[in-house]
C-alpha cells in the first residue's frame, strides 16, 4: 500500500463509499463525496499551477471544507500549511511567505484581512474563498462552491511516501516554524498509535483493507468529535487523522469559541465515540455543563463515549474524576509537541492517575545537562528526548534543526525543550519548558514576540512578559512595562495598540507598570524578577 494520506483515503472511499466521513452541523459528507469534492478541488489547484511539493495554506475555521481542502492538497502531492485563524496581517504575511505558499484557502469572514495582505504575497497563485454567511470583501478569488460546480475530479495519481508533511508550530523566538516529516513514516507512526490504543490495525499495513471491511461488517467505526482547533496538532492528528485512517467519521462545529453545552448535544445527537480536547480549559467547562444538566434533571446521554483524549497542556486529576462520575470511559492524557511524543496517562474509574505524571513512551530518554542519560529514581532532572518518529527538521532553519534534533549513541532524538524527572517506577513527572514559553489553554506564546509588539507604542521604554497561574487557562499573560520619562499610560489603550500587531490570544491580560524593568548586566531579560514582581502585585 502506498503510504500517502490521499492514497490511503482513496482506498477507504472505495471500500465504504456510503459511510459518513465528515459532519459539520447539518452538512454530512459521505466517504464517496469526501473523495469526489477533494478531487475537484485538487483539479482547481492543478489548474492554478500547483503540483508535487507545492504548499497551500488553510486559513479556515473548523469545518468540512478544512479537511476537504487538506485532502485536495495531498491529492496533488502537495503540502498543506496550517494557518492560525487568529493571526493578524503581519503574522499571516510572515507565515505564508516563510512556507512558500502558492495557494490559500480562507473563510469569507477573513476576506478583509486577505485583501490587505494579497499584494504583499505575489507568489500566491490562487485565493480560494469558502462561503460562511459573511460578505466577501475580496474579489480576486476563486469561489469554493464554483469549484465544486464547475471542476471535474482530478484523476488519481501515484504519490511518493517521501513527500513532506509539515505542521507549523511556535519557535523559541516567537516565529512559527514548519516541522517536517516524511508522509510514509508519519503514517506508520499514526497506525502504530491506533494499534496501541486498542484499535484493529494489522501488523502488515498492506492488510489494512481487511481491517476496514471487518469494521464495516461490525459497524465499529470511530466517530471523533474535535472540540479543539484543527489548525493545531492535537485537533488534526488525534481528532481527524486517527479516525479517518480507519474509515471513521470526524465531527466538527463551525462556531468559533467553545460551547460545552453544544459539544455534549453533538455527542448525544451524533453518538460520538471519541472526544478530543486540550486540558482543563476544555474539560472544566465540560464538567460544569454535565453537572448543570444532571442537577436540572435533564442529563445528557453520553453513553456512546468510549474515550476523551487530551493533549498539549496538563489535565488535572480532579476534573478527570468529576467527568468519570458521570460516565464510565477512558480519559487519555498525552503529552508531547509537534516535534515528538513524550508519554501518556490513561485514567479510568478503576485506575486513577496523578496530574503531570506519565508513562514514558518507548524510545524516550531523559538527558541531564551534563550529557548523562538518567536512570529511574535519579534525583536529577533533564531534557526529554524522543526517538522513533523524529522530524526531518524545521523548514528552512538548519540552525534550529541542529539544536533540536540530535544523535545520541547512534540514535536520532528530538529535544523540544521539555524538562522532566524520571521516577523510580519508570514514569516521568513533567516539569515544564526550560525556556520561558507560556502555555495558555494549549496555545504556545513566546514572551519575546509579545514584548516586541508592546514596545511598538512610542511611550513604552521597556517590557518583559511572563505567564502567571490561571485556573481556567493554565497560564495568563502579564506584562511588566516601564514608560518613557515614567509617563502615565492607560492599560487598555496599550493593550488595544498591541492588538494591531499580534493575535488576540497573545495579548496580555494585565499590564503592570514600574519605574524600571530590571535586566541582567548583559542586558538579557530577567524573567525571574518580572515574575516575582507580578506575584507581589497579585498578592
């Protein structure tokens, strides 16, 4: 079997054409239609001049069109580029230019922003607009609906399993970086993940067809409800890729924001078996919703749910136990990054688990700063290194690639920057990033980027940004600011000025003013002081 996303999904579409592949609201797309629509969009991309290894951006909210557009890019042998829908003009220009994008899919609600940036991106050959009920403000585009009505499906082609799959993630300087994998290796890893989760995956993937047919006979397909954004690895890899590779169904909602009541209503209506979220920022409101429904004597029917999967941020033990009080299911907590998986924790009614404690994945090591590979029970801490599926590197960044992906004793590892302690029982206790990365509701935010945006205000002299504990989001962004000649600035005015430069989720929730932002003698940021200052202010 050709291990390329599009080739696998074409095989599945032939086996289960009438099964549901994608559901978003009332739009239910069968596997046959998923393949046909993707092939028509692939024709449009090809007609625009895109082909093997061409990059195309997906500036889309969660939707069926997101997954159809992505499949179309795979079909031409291209590389889809995930675009954060919260990005503003400068961020979009950087990402689309850095990725060498030749086409961009976008929802009409973003057409004004597209109009602003289009002239800055002359290499874009096709702007493809997806209707969403909003007025279009950009005329130089191809309408998605016109493609479906006018284009013939592209003929199926042979594809190279060595073709790059890439996902953009944040970099230590605050600028997103494309993490590259070979599709064949990445797909092999995903199938192994499915097998480890207990799903019927043959040892020889050439026998996958038989497994799909067996699932068809027994009607045992995954129905995955993606609660988090598809633009992130958690939503795409765990929420969409895993079910689709076994002929299952991906359920999304087109509404921006997170509504736990709508999520549980979808679970009840669509009989979802899997739910994919990002930690307590999703799980706490979900638990509150279940509690309210139960207390009002109108509980949700969530009997179809077999597993809730979380990744990206810590998921507290207390919230897990609360969810389990409503329904007997498995709660899977996975920890890792775009650059590699670290470990997992599975909680059930019979087997509770601790927050931040994970069973280590095979091939994971803990490397102390002095180069020692730590053994269980060591009192030392070290950097987590993951082997097995290791990216080929960062797109157009050899320096960062060399720093992150290293060979140890003949084995290649990824060291994304997470520190941990290896316990005597072989589990790991995560200690967080050694860098100053802020994790707010699963979004990685780098202080340097926010600081530079704040300092664009003429009256700001210096600034440091830190993450402070937050019950809902894990961390909230706090800025410590000094002004020119100690001029008095309005906090809200400064935040609104910053909003012009960076996405809303990166904005500080609070700005604290001080006469002097303290730095080290060499001028480097003194984040320890900034956090201490913020803590004193909060207390």
